[in-house]
């Protein structure tokens, strides 16, 4: 896969709070994002012939293609799983389709429009969700929201390694500082360590500012061959590798909570990291900027360990010493503000920010950034990650 395909265009819609765009059609929002991606790339919508998405998505190509004025559908794909675990997998599938000759230009898309009366993060406990044997083991005991699943994992990490909530605060505060440099980020209020530590618990040890936002909006990313990318308008961003899946013992681990100890105190990405680095022919020391999926601050810490930027148990010290800051950090992380402070669009904005960094266009630009790591999830399998280069 290495360097055979490129991201040549990205587009994001306006961002809203949960429910802001509920009355607006998702196809229209995809059109908005696609128009921006096409303008950035110099491609025409008639060049698009492939579709890739992830999680639950009702916007299948039979609806999208005629609505968007795309004449042919030569490839379509949806990554299994809920939430944002498939973000990078959808990009990898798009790249694989181009390499295999199944399509020439694939649009990867995702839009969220949420009912204003329903909490997106509480879906596991919703009466409308059908019961199943797996949920019978956790719902009756009040384990009904992702924040609770992840809080249990991180509590075990704290017990095993002595990690403290100060490390969580550092992630939230640094991410907010990056967001405040990004005019499109929804959270612009200053945040201090004290602000974080005095905010209310949502699921101990995660406080209010450890949890991502709930938003409406969407994004489109265009993938084509490296050969074609050379003649297009945007500076091409090469796909070095894209891995998806994970260790089978992780499986449905978030809901079953039955992983072995070493996996349970991780983000479930170690298997992915090894494969990804092998595909791309690089290692952690080659990565200049990381866009870690940050639905909860603690998962940033665990991904630092899974991807080899520090040893297991050392991520707390890593962030407390300023390791993820865009200015002077050992590994600048989520320079756009991430899910925590820019916007929560199931990880699509992490891919978009990686492209900005590698084109030298970020609002918190890392000097000389050449290689970016992007992750999806952590979640139940499959989850995924990407390595991109300028």
C-alpha cells in the first residue's frame, strides 16, 4: 500500500451542537463537504466513482450517487462497528480499492445529525436499543454508556501503574490550548488544570472535560492514485499504511470487560501499531505529529503507550512534562483541538488536520512535519489507524 495513493481533497461542513442540524438532510451536508473537497482537489464530481464509510450509515451509494450528480458507482464499502473505530479503516479501504483498480476516486464520508432530545453517548442504555445476550451482562448493572466502559479500563491503569488524574487534566488543557488557536473549534474558553480538577465527575475518574463533545456536522475525504494526484490542485498527502482490526482477545471488550490484563490496561491498539509501522516502514521516532482519537482523555494516554511513544505506565509522566504540546512537545497531539475541544465528528477531523499539518496549513503548525499518525477508536473491533506523509 505504501505511497500508491493520496488524499487530494478534504471538506468539512459547518459544526453544530447536538440537534442543530437534525432537520437538515444528511445528503445535503455531504454535498456541502464534497463541494469543498472537490474545490480543494481540482477534481470534478463526475470523477468520483467510489464510496467508503463506517459505523452505521444510511447514506448508501444508491441514494448518494444520483443526489450528488455522480454518474457511476464502481466501489462501495462500509467498515463494521459502531462509533469512530472505522475512520482510518474507511480511508484504507478507499486506498485499497484504488490500488486494485476497483475505482479511480473514492470519497470517504461521515455525517452526524442527532435528535436534540437524545444523548448520543447514552445509546447503550436507550430503551429503543434491542436487547441482546451480550447487553444482558452489563445493562442491568448500570453499565450503559461508553464513558463508563472506558472509565473502568482507565481505573485499572491507574491502579496498576499509579497514573493520576493530573495526567488527564494535562491532556484536556493542552487540547483546549490547541483548539483556541483554531477559529473553527467550538470550545474556545480558556481552561486551567484547576478548572479541570474542579469539574464534576461523569464516570470516575473521568470528569466533564475528559469527555468529548456531542456535535452535528460532517466531512468528506477524497482518495485517488499517487499518479493522478501529481496533476491535481492540492498538495498530495501520501497514504503510507492503513491497518484495521486488532487483537481478537480485545473483541467486544468494551462491553464485556473481559480482556486479559495487558490488553485491559491498553487502548487495544498494540496489534494495529505493529502492523501499521511494518506496512509503512517507519517507527515511532519517525512520527512528527499524532492525531489520537480522543473521545475520552484517558485514551490519549493509552494510545501513547500502544504506539510506542513511551513504555506502558509512562504516559502520565509523558504528558505531565509537556510531551503533547505543539510548542516544544516530544510529540504534538491533536493540534486542531480534537474531539474534546474542536468538534466530535467520529474522527474525520483528525484525518483533515493531519492533511493540514503535512501541507503546512495548521493553526498550530508543527515545524517541518513530514509524517502524521492518525488513529480511530479505541472501540470494539474493528478499530483502525493510518500513517500519512507529505
